[in-house]
C-alpha cells in the first residue's frame, strides 16, 4: 500500500513538472518571438528545444536585448559549428551573469531542463533585471533590490488601492485576473471601468486583460487563460509576462514627460524662424493625436498655424492633470 502511494506521489510530481515545463516553454518561446518581432527580425520560433540547436537564433537574441555586437556565428549546421555558435552565446553571457551547469553541448543535444534554465537566466538578466524603481521614488537604495523584488514592488505600488487585489507573489495573486487589469487601469483608466470586474470571474478577467494589453499596447499574449486558472500558476512565466507591462508603461511615462517638457518650452517661445516653425509644426502633429490611441498607418491631418498653440496648450494641461 505504501509503495502504491509513493508511486502515485512520484507520478503526480512528474506530471506537475511536465505541466510547468510546458507552460515555460510556451511563454519563453513567445517572449523570444516578441523580441525578434519588435526588432524587425523575420524569425518565428515554435520549439526552443530544437530550434536553438544551431546557436544562430540565440546569438541574435543576445545581440538584440543587450545592444552589443557578438562574433558572427557560422551558418553551417554540422555539430562542431553548432557547438561553436552556442559557445559564443554562453561565453558572452558569462561576462554578464553567473552561468553554471549548462554548456554548448546541452543546447545542441536538446536538454529541455537546461535550455529552459538558460532562457530564464537571459530573461532575468536582460528583461527583468533592467527594472529601475528609482524612476518613481528617487530612492537609490531600491536599486539594490533583486530583479524579482523590484518587479514585485512595482506591481504592488501600481495596484495599491484596487479592490480585491493583493499582489504578494507571482503565482496565486494573479489567478483571478484582477491584478493584470489593475496594472492596465492604473496607467490607462480611460479604457474600461475596473469596478465592473469581479473576482469570481477569473476567466473573463484574464481574457479581458490579455486581449486589451495586446490590442491597445502591442504586448504579446505570452500566457493563456488556462495557464493561470490552476492551483499554482507558474511564477517564472508570470514574471516574464508582467515585465512586458513594466517596460511598456515605463516608456509611456518617459514619452509623456518628454512631451510635457517640449510643449512647455514651445509655449514660452516668441517669434520663430522657418526651421523652428517646421519643428514646431511636426511636434504639434504628434501632440494632436491621442498618444496611446494611435493606430499603425493613421496620420494626423495637418493643422493651420494659428491652431498650433491651442493644441500645445491643450496637451500641456492634459499632461499636467
């Protein structure tokens, strides 16, 4: 009887491990594709266990997220060339972060556990590790926080005061979908009424947040609803997805600050030269569009010169509210 119980327990553990790895594989694959897509690369991965074998995609990924140039990998696909290419990637990583246990041969041979571990190291170092809490607080001591702590603190700050949201981790705290919606609403309250969401409608809440983030902000849906409505959602996958929110909204805030400063400077200017007026007119074309509601391919119609000051003044007031 005891042996049967042990066998069942071990089997259940293996099953949960496989489920977790499947979610991570899907999330990490989509994350890599989002990096390639945003940088104009025509690369779409479907299976990181096999498609990273040559090392070419891994080297290119590191170049894109680090903004550094790595040695050019070989395009030949013999084992020796694959090992050399992956060695380029791992050698580079070792200059940025501690990389233990995994070697080029593990990637070439398709070691599932170590490949997922390697991608997580990359995400943690370049995607999550880039989070800067100083921007909001001015407290330099926060820079010493771990990447996970920094992301958690950011989430807690942005969702503070929202009903039924208590972000204490990157697992169960996100299961009902309200935390994702609160993050969006905290930055774009004009998009929906948060009060209409209910904690007992997890699938609806998750679907709403995921689709809205993708359609409005271009944040790729790394997770599926089914990945979250489980007893213990995968921590690493949620951290990866939530970090996309951080980076998007951080850039949005920086853009608004720049607009505010430029608009204020222009309002204080007197008569302008022809070249200055051209710059001024171009700026107005940008400010005259609602910053987060523009769609690809749409252009703002040109405004008469006499209306430009009104546009700038209007947006100054909007940004100062």
